[in-house]
C-alpha cells in the first residue's frame, strides 16, 4: 500500500513549469484589434528613429523639389524705347502714382512727404519730355520734365517702367 500512496501523492505535487501538461495553460486571448493606419504610423514615428529621419528627409526633398521645379519662364517687363527729347506719358503700370525724385535709384527710399528727395508726385497719367536716361543698379531710370498736370514745369527722375511712349 505504500506504493499506492506514493502513486496517489505524485499527482498532487506541482510539476515544474516545463513539465506541466498543455491542458493547464491559459487559453489564447482574443485577438487584439489592429490599430488604424494613422495610429500605427504615429507609434512607429514615436519609437523608431530611422522612420523619423526618413520622414524628415522626404519632407526636405518635397520642399526642395517644389522650389526647384518649374520656374523656367522668365517674364520681362516691357519698357518703352525712348530717346532724349521724346514726349512720353508718365503713368504707373500698377495704377498708382508715379514719383519724381532728385536722383535715380531713390524710388524705394522715397517718402511722399520728404521734400529733400522728392520733386513731385505725378497723379494718374501726364505728359512729359525725356531729358536723360541712366541705369542705377539693375534698373533703368529716366529724367522727365513734366509738360502737364500738377507737376508741370518740374523735372525729376522716375523708373523707366513708369514711361509709355507717345
């Protein structure tokens, strides 16, 4: 009987984990729903440095391609071919006023209230005569003596873009 007691006691002692039968293992858990594509992408970007670098590189390539692509068209501003003594119309092509200054190249720094630099403000379109032509920087300027309008009799420099022949 002592052998029987030994046999009956054996199943009561727990077996090591490697020797446990498969029946005592936990059943497989229900499948976990897969995250959405956006959630998976964000998780990958949060945890994977290589994915972060790849995304950054792709963004830089797209930005560079957008700046470098196209742009082959060069638009040239049409300026009138004028000669000294020719009568022209002074008119801003953008619809505003044209400024006459004391020297060429002062158009960007010109303040309408600055009487030291400005000769006159041509409002609308007015006739004038070309006295000189000069290039300052990359822009062409002409000196015009006004024949009509508020600036009649005054002479000053304006950008050649503001000049129309005739």
